[in-house]
């Protein structure tokens, strides 16, 4: 499952499961949907700003949803940053925050590199990207045919990578790796841009960020190619209803399977509890289900956890 199998005549496809959801599927979801009510707002306990970590440590700060600041090799890396009130092209409609970003941009110790996994609005947010450019003007890496979106935020010259392509950027080795997902920003550009995740490598350190993905054989392949993953950031939410979401979003059982397939030293759950309207499951269910899935699959409690919003996990490098 390598090479051009994911390239299509007018964009890209999923070699593992090429199912494409149709408008009929969307109508069925909306017609049969009984979404769990979410709170209008959650006030999280404030967390201390993340300090600048040295090259001898890995640090991950959970901003919310799929947004992280990861520090590896002494570099600060922003992953899929979204600070906006809505994950939507419209300021008055679409998935809306029920909690503030875990840290303000101004509290971060820097941004040496910007990574954007794919073009969905809950991962590629133009107002946030403009703010990141104004504050730090970092180099950027993304998947094929996504640089044009970043350019709308004034980020010129973003490095585009195909699956398994790597580049040396900001003193780190960045590899763009496969995911089971899709792309679209309008009704007319579905799968024209590539989706994927990232592996970040520095001396003695390896971090994997999945972006968005359904369960698929790619996790085992990533684990084979990168056999010393210290930290994996894996989605655990936006899985309901399963008939609609299965090919694009893992549930917690599948996320724990992915953790095991990767052989990761530790994993952190993401993609939950932030934007109302993205999914039908109750806001508290992903974390509770993760605990059950971890126990059922014999994974230690501290091997796959979530972080409080705004909190930072620090890890020493392997001995």
C-alpha cells in the first residue's frame, strides 16, 4: 500500500477503503440523528503556560481538539492550530466552541515550525494561521495541494509533501504519513488536496501526530517504518454515528488498537470535547470509553491518556 495507489485522476483516494460518503448519507445522518446535548460552555481550570523545553525532553501542550504545541529537539512545533470560535467558513454558523483554547497564542514559548495535516476547517483555520504568521512567521509543511490554502493566510512557500516524503525543516526531520480520511473545503473540491499525519524526528526523539484518521493498516506500517515512536497523538472522538464516521474517524477502541499497532511508548488522545456540532456522541463519552478500551486491551493506564485542556506533558528522552 505504497506509491501512487492513493493518487486519483483528479486528486486522491484511500487505498484501504475508498468509500466516499454521499449527500444521501448526510441526509440519512441528519434524518436519523439523535445527537447528545452538549453544554453551552465549559470553564476549564487555568493551566500554567508551557515553558521552553530543552533538547533533552519532549513536551506536548494540548490546546484543544487537534491543536497541539509539541516541543522536540529544542524546537517548538504548532500542529493544526485552531483558536477561532467556530470550525467553519461562516462566522455565524457551523461547529462552535464549548471551551476556550487551552492556552492563548501569546502564552506559547514560540513557534519554529507550523504543520497542517489537511484542509478541513477544524484543522486548517485561516484566522489562526494569519495570527501565527504575524507573530512568528514560521516555515510551514503540509500535504500535496494544501499550500494554496495556507497562502490565503499570507503563508507563502509552504512545503508540500506526498505520503512517506520527508524533509529537513527547522532542524527537524518531518515525514508526511498516510491516514484514512478525506479532504474538502467546499462542495466542489472533495479529495483534491491530500490528507495525512506527521512524524517528527530529532536526535533521540520521535513524535507521531495522526491528524484525522479512521482505523486502517497504515498504523502498523507507520510503526514498522518508525519503530521508536516516543509519543503518539491519536484522535479518539467525532465517531458517531458509526455508519457515517467509521471510514474517517476512529472510536476509542480503534484508537487503542492504533496505539498498539504503532508500538508507541506513550499516546495522548485528541479530537474530542471542543466543537459542538461535529459529532453526535456525548461530550464526556470519548474519555470514558478510552479508559474501558485501554483496560480491555491490556494497555497500562499511563500509556494512553488525555490531558486537561491547556496542560503540558513532558517526557525525558529514552535512555
